[in-house]
C-alpha cells in the first residue's frame, strides 16, 4: 500500500465546519473508502502493521515501567500526603476516603493539560488552529519530536495505571464499566497513534479531553472541603458551584463541539485528501467515534444533575455517578474507606452484621434485669366482640418486657429445676417483687372432662386438678404454658358476654 503525504497544505487554515458538513463529508469519505478498498480484511491489516507500525519493544517496556511507577507514586502520595491532609482538615469519613483519589487525578490532569496547552499554543505547532495540518507532512516511520514523545509516554503510562486503579483503587461508581472501557480505548489510541505516527492529532485529542477532568476533580475537592471540621465553609462552597458550572460548559464546548468538528472532521475527511491510502483509516475513526459516544453518555449525567437542581430535588452538589447507601451494589466498604475511618466509628452495614446480638455488659458487676410496665386498666363494661379469627398473642403481662441493664443473667441459688408443662416461666431477678400473673382476654381455660351428666369436676391430668390455660391458637402455638388458676373454672365465654379484666378469684 503506497502512502505519500502532500508536502504542504492550503495557503491558510481551513475554516471549521458545521455538524451537517461533518456528517455529510465524513460519511461520504468513509463510504468512498469502503467501496475503493478491494482487498480489505485481515491480510491488509497484517500488511499494514508490518509496513507502517513502528514500535520497538524497549518503548513498550518503558511504558509498562512508568505505569508501575505511577501506581507506586500514588500509593506513597496517598499514605504520606493526602490522608494526613484529610485527617488534619478533619474531613467527614466518607469524604476523607474519596479525597485522595480526586487529589491525585487533579494534580496529574492539571500538569498534563498544562503541558498540552504549552505544546499547542507555546510552540510553532498549528494543530489547534488548523486541524487538517496534522496530515500534511505525514510519512511512514517519520520521527516523533521529543516534546511530543514525552507527552505520549506520560499519558500512555498513566492510562495503563488507570485501568488497574479503576478495578482495585478507585471507588466503584455507576459508570465504572464505561470508565474502564474509556481507559482501554484511550490506551489503544495512544499506543497505535504513536506506532503509526499520528502523534499530531493525538496531542489535540489529549488537550481537548484533559481540561474537563481538571475541572471535575477541582469541583469534587471543594465539595469535600466545604464541610471540614464540622462547619460549613462558604469559600469552598462557592468554588464548588463555580467549578460545577464551568465543568458543564467546558464538557460540551471541548468534547462535544470542538472535538468532533476539529478531530473527527480531520481524521474522517481531511486525512483521505492528504493521504489517499492512509493506513488503518476505519480502525482509528471507529475508536474516535466510540470516544465521542462515551462523551455523550457522560453528558447525560450532567444534564440529569442539572434537571434535579432546577426541579429542587438536589440542594447541594454531589457526584450523581456514585451509589447511595440504600442502592449500593456492594454494601461492603472499600479499602480506602476502611483505612480512612477511625476504628471506634467503623460500622458494617446491617446486611453483613448477621443476627442482632445483645449489648455487652456495661461493667464487671452489671446484671440483666427485666423491667415491666403496668398494663393499662381496661373498662369492665367493655363488650366482647366476636372476632373472625384468633387474635394476635401478646406477652404474659399484656406488654413487652424491656431490657434495662445489659449483662449475663444471674443464676438462682439452689439446684436447677426444669419447668413442668403448664407452669409459668419467671425471668425476674432474685429479690425483685413478684408480678401477679394476669390472664389475657383472649385466653380461656379448657373445660375438663366430666361425668356423663355434664357435671364438671377436678381432672387428674394437670397439677391441682385443673388443666393449664391454652391459647386460642391451639397448644401448638408460640405461647408458653400458663400457670393454673386457683378457684372454680369458667367455660368459654359466649359471644356478646361481658368480660372482667381482674384476676379470677
């Protein structure tokens, strides 16, 4: 495949097209290139790699070593700079856990974008003002300027580190999968554009993308610091609001306006004019188009957040990509959150705690006692209304017992006795006054078997000659056995009968 670049371009910079011209000219050039490609396939791809790709193994090794260096540098900066700073500023636990990530990304993107700005506006490179010029002097295996090679080494190694950081270091968010795809696509674009000597358009792509990351991390840092020390800081709140506004505007202007009209127009249309048989035309344009779609996907988050602010659903700035406590995919806290949270305030989510255990004793002599509340007196003239089903069981005294003092339950002196069926189980502490047993209204004694004449009499099946009271739900219910009542028995009350809440004599 022959590839020859034109020696010079037009006399002046070509004006930036509109969206309609981009779609019309870019789509037309792509269709014409597809029709004119007679031997497109894996064979052409292998020949293109052999003829036009220039990437030495030492360069790949240096890229991998720099990626490991970024990981080690981030670990050292997090443990020795960012976490002590968060502790000194007394940030909230969750903000202190996320602050190192934002601080690390802010420092890198600020330095990378500043260097890209210097290359585009502080040197003689005309790539920004005349994007089609990136292909005017293109040749196979052409030398890469040293300043651009340094930018490629720093950016490529950082995105290699970012793939590992997204999986194991950063907080998992709703767009983490898309972010991982973005890092992979960006790394492939950086390596392949360097190998095929498309480094000029690569610098323009990095410049148009890094500015939004700088403003995003700057805004997040001010959100974390505006509540430091337990008080509200207006300066950080104002900086966060201004940063959010500038981030939204710059995202649209740099990534959705300049990027397609400068980069995609140059790679899809102007590249074929300068180099008719440019290698890997469809491959690079497909990756750049995928990058544009991801930029549009993230812009929807910005629009959703703006809509919530305008409708009053959100009153303060927050990252809408992060999971709330109720909707988190994994309730287990991350390693960064565990490391930044003091041990005395570290609590696990309810779903990981298991059954609720009793509190620990307050002291060595603490004992477990039960406190009872007197049941509310009921009106003796209350009329019993027949229910359609068995009522809900209640506690023996008509209320729930409350645990006042935690601790182990003391053992009563003397031999241990197992309660007999029908006897009342008492959990009162030794020496506490005995609470008289009260019979709930829905519990009625079972009449004992009597002689054929219908006369009731004592039964030998239960202690004292009378059977134990059984709840309406049956003997297999969840209620405990009740102690036998002294005095004459009473049968089941008829519907409409009046009941007494007092103790049966």
